C-alpha cells in the first residue's frame, strides 16, 4: 500500500528521528512510504488563531498533495485531527472541496493508530525500562487514541507501563498558547511534570512532539531526571538517539 | 481598534502567585473532579443521559419562542406575573419598580447567576435597599465585597481563616473573638445571622434552574435550603431568570436533574429540588402573595442567530470550570467576568463584547476536556475557535501576532521556500544554541526559555535527511 | 404602572419577535426526537425498600420502619431521646396530630416561626431511585415546616414510594387538580460545601432528617 507520510513541521525541524522511526516501522510492515516535498504544515496555527483563509489555502495544498495516496499517515495526533476533523469543517460551505476533504479525512491516520489498528504490527523487541504515557489532548479527545499506544508498548519485552495519576490532563502546551500565556502554561506543565515524577518512571512517551518538547523542557529545568521519547522511537528501537530536548 | 486590554494577563499572574488561592484550587482540580467521577461511576447510562439532555436543550432552542409562550401562558394562569427584559438595565428597572410598589426595605436573595449578570445587588443597594445574599458562599463574597469566583461554589477561593476574619468584622454582636472557628462554627453563625433576615424580609429574590412550559412552574435546585426559605417566607417573590432556561415538560426536568447534580457537585441528587407554581394558594399558611418572574434576554436572542447558539444549552453546572487547566491555574477572578472558565470565556464576550474580553477565548489550550464532561455536550472548543475567528476578522488581535501569522503563512503556502527557510532556521538555531548560547534573544524562545529548556535534536531537517537518502538509493 | 405594562409588552414582542425571525429565517425549527432510555422498564417492578433505605442513609438522613401508625410515637420518642430534645414538636396536619396526640409526646400546632426545633410532616410520595421525599404544599402542609426546624421528622406511607421522578409527575398530572404552590423533593438534610469543600449539614434548613416509613 502506498503511504503519503505527513512529516509535520515540528518533527521536520526539531525531531527528525520521529519521522525516521515511523518510516522504519511502516517499511518493516511492507508499506511503500513516500514523503512528498510539496507538503508544508497542517495549518493548525492559523486555524487556532482564527485565520480561516490561510488555513484553507494550506488545507487545499495538503489535499492536493496527499489525495493520490492510499493513506495519509502523520506522527502527531493534533496535526492529524486538524486534517481529519477540521478540514471538512473548513470547507463545509464548498461542496466540491468538502467532498475531497472528507475523502482525505477517511484515509488519514495517526501513526500509532495506523500501526495498531490497520497494520496490526508485531513488535519483537526487548527494552527493560519503566515508561509512562501522556495522552495528548487532540489525539485523545478528537481521535480517541488511548489504547493503541499502550497495546503497542506492551508488546515490548521487559517494558513496564506505569500510569500517571492524571494522564489525560493537558500539559499546557496548546500551540501558541504556551508563548501567549507563558505563566499559565508553566503552571500547568509544572503540575504535569510532578505527576510524571511521582510515577517513578524512567521514560515518558507520548504521541505529539509539541507536548513532548514542553514536558521535557520543563522537566529538565526542574531537574526531574526523565527521558522523553515519541512512542514510535521506542517501538523502532532508540539505542542510537538522544532523548527529546537533550544535546550531546 | 487595537486591543489594549491586558487585565486578564495581569490578574492571572497575580493569581498564580497567590498561595492561598493555589491551595484552594487543588480542591477544585481534585475534589470536584473526583466527586463527579464517583457519582457517574454508579450510573452506567450516564452517557446516554448526556445525549438526551443535549438533545432536549437543543430542541428547546429550535423552538424557543413556542415554549416561552407556553410557559408564559401557564405561569400567568397559575397566578404569577411574567416580565420580559431585553437588557440588563431593563431587568434592573423592572425589579426596582416591583420593590418600590411593595415599599420594600429588606431583601433576601437566593443564589442566582442571572442576578449577578445583571448586576442587581449594586442597583438595589444604590436605591437604598438592604440586600442580603443567603447562600453561604454568596454571603461570604458579599461580605468581602468580591464577585463569586465559581458559578456553583462562589467562595471557593477563600480559606477558613479568611472567612473567620470576615465574620469577626461583620458579626460583632455574636462572634466570639477568642474562639478558634471550625467550618461548623462558621456555618452555625451564618445560620443564626441569616434566620433573623429570613423572617423579617419583605421580598425574596431567587433564580431558577429550569422553567417548565407544560405547567408554568420554575424548578430550583439547592443544597442549603436557603432558596426555599427565600421563597416561602417573604410576602413577595421575584424570580430572576433567563429565556433559555425553559424546558417542555416536567419529565425533561427529571432528565436534566439527573445530569446536573452529578456534573456539578457529584451528588446523585441535591438535597432540595423544588417545583414552584404561582403564588400562595387559598388558605396556604405560607408562600408569597405575589410571584414575579423576570425573563431576561440580555443578548441571548442575539446569540441564537450566531454560531454561539449551542452555548445556550448551558445549565450552569460548573463542570467545565472544574476540568479546565486554565481555570485550575488562575481561579475565577482573573476572568474579571461573572462567568469564568470555558463557559465564561464564551458567554462573557457574547454578552459584553469581544473587545472587552479579548483574552478569554484565547486563554485556552483547546484541550477539550471541558466538552468531554459537559452534561449537555456543548462543543466549547469549536465555539472558542469561532470567537477567535471573529476577533481575527475584526482585527482585534495585536499587531505582533498578526505579523507573525502573516510571515508564517507566507512560507507555509510556498513549499520550496518553506523547506529552505526551515533548513536555514534550524542551522541558525543550532549555531545560536551551541556557539552563542543566545536563543533567549529570539522573541518566541525567550518566553519558552523562562521556564523550560530547549534543544533541537539535529542540524538538519527531516526533509534534508530524506532527500539525501533518496539520492543515495 | 401603565408605562411599565407598555414597556413590558413591547419588550415581550421584541424578544419573541426576534427569536421567531431567527428560527424561521435560519430554518432551525426541528421536530422533537424521542429520548432514548428514560426509565423504561421500571414501572412494573416491585419497590426495593432496601435500596430506598440505602439512598436515604447515603444522603445523611436516618430511617426507621414501623408496622403500624400506632408505633410512630414510640419511634419519635426514641429519636428525640437520642438527640436529647425536649422542645415541642410542631405538627399542623390534623390527622397526624390526632394520631400522635395522647401518646405522651409534647406536640403543638401553634408555633413561633422564630423558635422551632422539631417538626413533623407527612410525605406525599417518595422516590426509590434517589431516596427522595416528595412534599406537597397545602394548608395542612406548609412548606416552611420542612425548612425552619433543626430536626425534621417525616412520616411516609410505604405504598406511596415510586421508582422515579417521572412517576411523581405522572401522578400529579393524573390527579387533575391544579398544581400545589410548592412541591419539595427532599433528599437528606440541608448541607453546604462552600467552605474549603468540607461538607457541613444544617446550613439553613434542618440539621437532621429522620424518615419513618409505615
Ligand atoms: S458549559 Fe456545560 S459544563 Fe460548562 S457550566 Fe455549562 S453545562 Fe456545565
């Protein structure tokens, strides 16, 4: 099957490893993965800031670029819900575009959902560690991603999953929210970091780079010794890459 | 018109530094959230109750005029007097006139968010009337001369010792200055003070949770019983309520009650649910001789025209506040509006203008936890985004936001340039961080770096890496 | 006054007219859909008194069950004794008054609203699902007696317990009389959690509620 991989802007610039790991997992499952160079981002920033015209022109581009593929797969719940849930909303008054947006919506998947629900991949790895999973908001509430990452992770041998007190509470990232209201965002991510610390886990995993940058950045500042990874990085084997937010 | 309103940001900052407030908010974030969970755990059908409740409220909105007319007709035939108020000002005038006609001096009030919305207390006070809030929480914030900070728990931001001080100052006749007051002592003292007020009041003003079209009755939901005393003791009763509160039948009220208490306080049902129909009847030993119902519009019929329509389903349970990380961080007062939290971030700009409340729709991470608990399934994040769109169209957001958005969309709509820019950007960023360690000089990063560390993981973008892989193949 | 009436009818027309226009213009009017599962299969089942009891207790009230009206006074005596109360019991309902009278209890049907410690009233119905008592106001049953006293004793006929609130409404509709001024649905004593989330009973209404089921 032909897959158009939607990199997402954050992964493209700040954490290419997530794309590399995703593509490895997809190719291991015999997918034919393409990364169209005509893609930019999903338009979330414009959409959440009320700029619908810009959102539409970006959405049109995404639809044009990814229509030819059997599936669109992206390593982020929030970008994917932009494409899957909000593109059809954007074009609700343009019949033709709406149909195309709906078609793309139907074949668009977040990576973990795709690996688990569509490909049903088997992970044959061993990784002795205790991890805790942060449910990023868009993925959880707009796409219903909850069990998939946990099922995939639990296939890794010797990996223990321990839950936070409140894994479903927002980390305070919220896209531009974290720079528009930095103090509030800091307060929220501080609580999240403490919740993570109290699990005693060595590793935090999640499905959205925005949240992971936010949490890893805060934990590092608070001297909480936790390593942050995107779930696919763990699934694909992380031996050779540094945790998110760490430099050599 | 450029927005200059920075009040929310300022108050939010102050709130974050207020240790007592932060302590109190833990009770919201954990206490109330857990109460709700415990209450719905034992009701497997809760989800379908939510669906039904949302459908009933939506149906009412779609036939609002008809149900209001039916309600009015039945209320009048039960002997009540129905008033219509287009604006807050109109509502205040109507109520002041009723007070005047009755030569009233002393007024007792049950909790009513509509009366807060129309700033009734201030108007009554300015006209020489003595008004006492009888809901304990409302009474406490009245003594402190503060607005409520939560729609169902008005004094959630106050600690016991702060409340004791307030009582000491105000109840000089009965307060024992040397005593260490417990919660029970405070409640008892308030009870004693309030009893005298109840029995000597001329008018009782209460709110209503629902209006029943079928019977012309109002439904009142409380735990303390103060609303019931307000409505059976004074000679005249005024009900301040708003037009969207009408429900078709009593059965619909049972359904809404099933979701209201569980979402609000986590009770299966509150202590008192009261159905009031008309004034006292022949030979009744108590009850008011006159029952006035003031139906307030104050922007609601206008909301019905817009994408904000679904917000009119709100039953004021407060669950969205309790589950909101922003409310949980800054509390209610930072919003500087009668209605705080997610529901307030929509209602306040809707009623009083997007300009005045610029920050409220923006101060939200769009995490959606509020709508996942809303008993009438209001799509809160969708409506908040809609408000942001309205603000954008009216050019209300500040220049630098608009400029950055423009700049970004210039690149985002030009793929080739976009990728070039990204590669340059990531290169430059690495140089800044690794060599100059100066990334706090870049605007976006400086507010990030105040509380968080940051490091990109590579010198290259993924698109660059992928390109070279394809060339090698 | 005429000004006010004029103003009122103008505002009424404005508001309703505005809503009508909106609903018609935007084509929003829709038929009502039936609710999914409101209290389907309960009506025929027997009342589970144990469940009712549990709900009453969960709501911080107390309950006792007696076999005949003759046993009420004894039950009340024990209750008052336990609470160490000697004040007279305010009872207005003449039938209830007669039933209690002459059993050595201190009762009165004339009381001062400023000073009323115990009251005793009759419930019209009750709801099994939530342990709620339904009190209907009438000359024999003034609402204030449910709220003014510190201790409230309620007499309930076992046969008047129904499963859910909708059955109460059904009964109301079928009784064909006009609605009473007040229907109180009472579940436990008065309470508040306004201060530091601490639940405190007896905010304004009764501090304690005792139900006697016959
Ligand atoms: S918006 Fe929903 S959750 Fe919030 S107060 Fe209204 S009904 Fe409750």
